[in-house]
């Protein structure tokens, strides 16, 4: 039965500006980083933080995050890079457009912690401001998978199913043309998590660390669901993908942190990302 409506995939994901190759995946990644830093910076400043602090922290967190993202892919997909017939230089080549956000989160958080210590800034307000930025940045970055025709699910005839070219179809599914757009589901989920964190921070007066933990738990749920849809090869442990186990641990850790810190709020406490304003600034609003 022919599919009457679907989401077509871009015919190109690579362009050349003279000798310089420009990849759509990289553009979406950079756009996501810029959007995330912008959102975090605005929230931090609006909460009373100093302008430029988030940019200074991002100068450490972003490179660390990119390195961690690549390292995560190498560790969880070691068969691509080690063993007979594989080139170790592939570890540092990003032409295969694969980065692992769990690794980016871990290494980027370490970089942000170091930058905060170096600048004498508290980490919790930075984390609270960064949480929605990470969510919206990830939502934009998801579209890189649309251009590279990866991160798709089982065959589907839904109107929003994504068309995948034969060269990008998983072995065994060559005769199917349209698939569940897992990247699109992820994008929508990340937007919702960003909105959720902003609302919850205001509604419940969450401290920055708790707002970040809330986002982390919501992110883990969405990523776990996306992993259950995708068809690409992945190592399994007790019937689940490695990434699903990682997301389960992240969710449990974030939920545990929220429970252990459940007393860290009270009426009048600054919300997520907020820092104490100077007394003079507060008096102008009285």
C-alpha cells in the first residue's frame, strides 16, 4: 500500500564553500550550542547574575562536552574503531556524524564545575539557568539526524513518517521507504522538557540544582523511549541497549537527588537559575 503523505529527507547533507566542506549535521550542532548558551545566559542575567558569566563557563564546558560526546561513542561502539580492518584515526574523525550526549553531559558538567570554581561562581544557579538551554539546544540539534538520515524507528505509513534513502536503510529493511521519525519525537520531547523546567522552577521555587535534576530525569525518559524505537545496531545487555541502561541510571540518579533535596525550597527562595540580587536592586521593586 503506497504512503500518501510523509516527511521527505533532504537530498543533501553536505555542501562545499570552495575547498571547505559544510555539513548540515555540524550546522545543527553549532546552532544548538549557540541557542543553548543564549537561553542560559538570558535566564542567568534576568535572575540577577552578571552578564558574560555563562559565556565564560561555556568556553570550558562546550569543548569538554564535545570531547566527552565523541569519547562516549567510541566506548559504546568500540567495534567501529578497534580490531582488524579498522582505522584508529576514525576516533577523531567526525565525518560519520556521531556524538553521544550522555558523554557530552558528563564531560561538559565537569568543565562547567571547573569554570565555576575558577570564576568563584556557584554552580547551582548556573545549572538551573542552563537546564532549559540544554533542552532547547538539543531540540535544534536533533534536526542534524534528519539531514544525515539516522535516528529513525520502525517502518511506518503515518503521515509524519520520514522517508529514508536506500543507502541509509538498516539491513533487513531495504524494501521499506518510510519510518518512524525518532529524531522528530525527540525534538518535541526536548521542547516540552524545557518548558516544563521553566514552569516548575517558577511554580515550585526550585533551586538551580533541583531544576537541573528535574530536566535530567525528563531527558532520560525521552532518550530511553527514542532508543526503544531506533533500528540501528547497538550493543545490548540483558535485552536492553547500553544507552537504555545508561538512561535508566541517569533517571534513577536524578530522581534520587530530587528526593534527597526535597527540602531545598521555601517561599521567597530564588527560582531555578536565580541568584540573590543586591539589596539596592531589590529595594527598587518594593
